[in-house]
């Protein structure tokens, strides 16, 4: 007998909140920033392009967060996600192309 996977319908879906309540930039937002950055410069995404977001959140469990993404084929891949208990120097925070 084949295995059937029943996906929830909108009426049967449990009332879960699928969004993560975070006060910092995550991988999805970094990818959006990278694509906006490239669009504003009329540059197409290419293999090996890398971008970073780093910040010192004002509240929460971590003093600093660093996220890197890299273009591989048609996808953006998260290559680094560091969360540390020590803040970063101010000149190492923000968005940048690597």
C-alpha cells in the first residue's frame, strides 16, 4: 500500500505562528539586501558573489550576529551564521559585499 501524505488545507491547519519574532536581520533579509544592491548597480547575480550582514542587537540573547550568503548557481546559500556573546566593533557592522 503506498504512503499518502496529506497536506493541511487552510481550514485544517493548526493555529501556529510560523514567523519567528526576531529583532535582527536574518538570511532572508540579507538576500533581499544583496539582490537590491545588485539591481541598483545593474549587475546580475553570479556564482561566488558574497555578502555579509553583521550587527550588535540592542536586546536579546546575543551581543553580535554575523550572517554571510554566497551565490551558487541560481540560489543564495547561507555560508556563515555566527552569534556571539561579545559585541563587534562598530566599523564591522552593517551590510557589505565581500
